[in-house]
C-alpha cells in the first residue's frame, strides 16, 4: 500500500514537471509552482484552465513516448532540499568540535558553497532515481479544475490508472 502511494506521487511529480516545462515553453516565463499528490498534482499560478489541460495531456503523451528528461526539473524543490542537506552537513563537519566556533566559519562557508555547487547534478540524480518516475504507462489525466473563491489561481490536475 505504501509503495503504491509513493509510486503514485513519483509519477505525478514527473507529470507535474513535464506539464510546467511545456507550459513555460509555450506560454512564456510566468510564476508558477507545482506540488505532486497521490491523485494528481496542483499548479499554483495564473494559467488558463483550458491551456493547462492541453499542456498536461501533451506532457503525459510525451512522457509515455519516452521523453523521460521532462520528468526532471532544475527548479524542483528536491534540488533545494539536497543543497540544504549538503550545506548543513558540510558546515557541521567544517565547524567541527572547536571551542572557538568563529574560527571554523570560513571553512563552513567554503563547505556550503561547494555543497551548493555539488547539489546541482546530485539534485537531478535524486529526482531521476527517487522523487520522480517517468513511467506513466497506464496513467491518464482525468480532469483539470480551477479552485474557486480567493484561491482561484490554484488548479488541481487529477490523474488515475487507465
């Protein structure tokens, strides 16, 4: 059960990335954020609902046709998490068990910078292998709906097994 839930989120995360990638390439640079869920994903941004549905359908078809690179995004929160984790560990190691913490600060700064640089390829690797799955065979987009009320810039893209 847990494995099925995790796999659903990974697939929807991949479809979210691909949808946003296509949206940005066709709609231009706009502020948009996505968040995967077990039953689909959310898009936060001023996007026309009918266009978002078009982009999600195209993203699904392209992923199903082997364009797995669309599942990995340079803007993903996974990259930020990996950078933070590496910078935190690097800083901790660089600071060591010194009684004078300030003397370890230059090393901690250098370790943090190196960690952020290393996190670029590592974050993409983590996405590809752990937080997304481009295997969307048997998945379909069920609906794309805009939330009402004060949150009308939120869309829910629902997915399900075909």
